[in-house]
C-alpha cells in the first residue's frame, strides 16, 4: 500500500531555506514528495506558499516524517471524510455515486485514509456498516441500504508509480503500431515470466500469470507453445470462451481445428462437424477435467490446465455451440468468476480475443502489467481507449507471439 | 524596529527563580534580590543617562517573577502591538498584563489565535527592511507568516537548535549600522546559510562560545551606543572596531534566569 498526505507550508520559506529543509527532511527520512502547488512571493515582503504531497511506503514512516516537518511549519491540510449514501434499492447505486477508475484509490473514513480493496474500473465503492473498510462493488451486486461513496470529497486516486524494473512495462507505451519491432517486448515479457514463476514456486503473492485468449491461438498454431507454457508453470490462470477449449480438444480427438487438418492444413471431409462432436463427447463425459483424467483428452491446452491445476474461467457468448460443460452462460456470473480470479495476478497476457481482452482489461487494476497481442491493431487501441492505458500493445499473430515467447523460455518444438 | 528611543521596562521587585523553564534556571541557584535590584537600576541609569533613551516603567506584579523580561511582552511597530502567547503556563499569566499595558497606552492590539505560541521581541529581531524570527524553542514558526502580513515585513524564520539559546535575542543582535552580532552554532546550517545570504561577511560579527554563554548577544543597541553584559571583551573589540561605544553592565543575577540587557527591555518606537 501507498501512503501519502498533503502538507501546506507558507511564509518566507524560500530565502530562509525552510522549504529546502522540509524537502531535505522528507528525502533523508526515506519519503518522496511532489509539489501540488508552488507560489513564490514576487517581492521580499510577499510570502511564498507550497502545497506538497508527501509519499511513503509505510504508515509509520509517513507519521514520522509529518512529525519531523511539522515544527518547520508544514501542516497537514485538513481533509473531510468521504460522503456515504445508502443505496435506494437492490442493484441501484445512489445518485452521484463515485465511479472508480482502475487506479489505486483511497477514501477518508473517520479521519483516516483507507485503501479501497478490489480496485477495478467502473464500479462503486461500498463502505462496511462500521465505516472502517471500503471495497469496490459492481452495480448489480449492491443491496438496498449499502453505504456507497458519493461525490468526490474524501476520495483520492493514487497516480501509477513508475515500476522499478526498467522494461517495456515501465513506459506504458500504449502507442500501437505493426511497424515497430516487437523483439524487445517479447524479451521483457520473458524476463517477467521467469521472475514470476520463481515467485509462484515460492508461494509469493502476486506471482500468478493470467492469459485471456481466443481460438485463433489454436487455429494459427500456438496450441503447442501455450500448452508448454502452462506445463512449465509460466501461466496459471486462463480466461477464455467456449471456442478455445472446443478447438483445442478437437485437435486432440480429430487432428483438426474447425475442420482444418491441424498439421496438413487441408479441409477434412465432414471436418466442420468435429468441434460439435468434440463438445458433445465432453458433455457426455460431464466435464473437461473428467475427460482429461479419464484419458479421453491427452494433449493440449486444457489437458495442461487440468494436469497443472491452472484455474480456467470459461465465459460463454450467444454464438456458442454446446456449450462445453463449465462454460458460464450468465454473463454477470461469468464476470464475477473472472473478478474472483484476479487477486494474485502479477502479469496479464491478452491474446487474440477482442471480447476477452476488453472484458479482462475492465477487471484489471492499472498496477498489473498487461500486454495485448492481436494481429489487428484496432484491438490494443480499443483496449487503451477504454481506459486500460497501462496495457502494452503488440501487433502480432497469436501463434507467432506464443511460439516466440515459449522458445525464448526454452521450448524446443 | 527602528533604533530604540523609548523602552518598556519593569522593575524587578518580584524577580526570582520560582520555576525552571530553561536550562539556565535552577531553583537552588537563588537570586540575591538586593544585587538584582542594584544591577537593574544600574542598567536603567546607563540607558537613560549614557544612551539617552526614554523608559516606560510597568508596574511589577507579585507572583510573576519574569515580568521583568519585557522583551517578551510582545512586539511593537509604530502603533501596532502584538502581545506574546507564551509557551509555558508559568509565563502565560503575564500575557494579560502586557496586553493591558499596550491597550491602555493606545496601541492597536493584534492578537494571535490561542495556542499559537510567540514570545515577542525575544524571538523577532531585525533590520528596517527585513526581520529574523527564532522558532522551535519558544515560538511557533507559523506565527511569523501571520506577523509578516500584519507588519508587511519579510520575516526569515531561523531554527534555534541549542536549548541554551532558547530565544533569538540570546544569540543574535542586529546593530544600527547593519552589522549582526550572533553566535553561529545556535543555528543549523540552513539558518546560518540564510543569515549569510542576507548579511555580508564583513558585517557578520561572530561571538565566541564563552561570551555567547555570558549572553554577549543579548545587547541593546541604540545608534552607536551598545549596552551589553559585562565580561565579554572579544565582543567588545568587535564592536569597538566598528565604531560602537560600549556600556558593559554587570547583570549576572538576571543570567541565573537566562536573561540579560536586551531581555530586560522592549523597544517601543
């Protein structure tokens, strides 16, 4: 968590070096600062004024710094608690409800800044009845009488801190272009994946990697690479629809994806039926997991997920065949299941699916580095335009991306 | 803050050490009242006869031993007066008497909000165009931004880092010729740099520690006349070299309480 307080200092603070002393004190004690406002007196008599945001990594250090600079005239600005209004009915926020961004947010409750949990864009903030904790809540889940933050007073959004790692994620280049070299981006993702796997194996929180992907991964030939990435514990959570698992298992059962010979690339007679037969088979068995455990499905992405215990959330759409058992057809419920899988994610790869990329982007806090990979430049652009500015856009074929990534990590096809 | 011509003083009828609120005060180190009265009258004679100032005498009050230190009554410029708000409860009882004196003598009295401590001319000294404010020991730095607005003067706050020099007038004394008598170690490096930025090296007169401990900086300067505690030969030489006329006065009874010549006076005009 990130701690900050705004202090105001005024008077003849420049020539007396009082401002310099206050700033030196903040830095020497291990804090950082930003100027929110500086006014320098134009004459010797006219006083100067500075409004400074003091930032620290712990509440204790913040209090120590404020204590140390207070005798030099830096006083904490008095701020008000946030306004709370009871929800008028189930599923309805009060008017003027505060709509969240995907940036870390704090609300002031009983004179204390409290971190809002479960940060995600486009939600409301519910405060517990005791008024001590705050958590985001989707509109549909609000219950009549819930205390919802309204207005903007007593709410503050913490700007994204530049990450310490000097890689592609620290620059947040949302600029998307097919003409730019992508080698360094893949290289930086590789480094992150290696670090995160080490963290994951040590049980470190925030070390899980999420991949949200579409069936093009299978059609284009990225299935083996992704399977390897899951088997090698580089990917721990998979978000997809009905098609990705259907075609993945179709390859295993029939050697085709959407009827095309997976290796030869030719249309196979009656191949268009293969995915339906696959879905039907799995429905008969009862679950993908049972199909893998019983040996019916031996290879591929879903088999790797079952073997490795990777979490899979399958969200259905209106064009789905079947669907496969386990596909969530209620979109509100699907959203909730995806949301529940977000905590602990340290990197998100959004590959070859407009729908799942945007849906996942909506759920991710800005603090989670994300990459959006698509052959169509419009997809990463759309994601950035919808607010997920932290996502690095990569215009690239899904299979090429996954194969290159896996190869850099040691995959030998 | 013009050269002093009229000073507020208070006879030491009830002066003594009845509490300990600075490192100089020891209740066991009792004041010899006869000596104190004699020293005070000697100082007054020098101020009136040798320096030629007019003295305004306040009525001493039983139970207020430090009322004698009128430098802490408040600060005065022209017809405006700001009475002190003392840090310690022991001296807070003096506030009403000082404020009353200002009011009955026709000053426009500006009062600081309660709790914002400021100990008057003890912590606010300077030259006609810019003042220094001592903070951290007795005065709150936030008082100076208010005072600078009321008096339309620049006030550069200086942190007092040595508790023996608990008021600015114990370690800094502006002189009428633009020189500054001061004890540098009473300030941190920021304060020393701020002083150096304002006062050229040849006008900065640094007092040695042993004389600073005798309150050499607690001097009264009116024109070319300087009244200072006796026993500060080095400081005397510094002043004489710049053409000042010295009037050393023994004030050791008042030093037992942490005060000397300047603390015993308040410039009124």
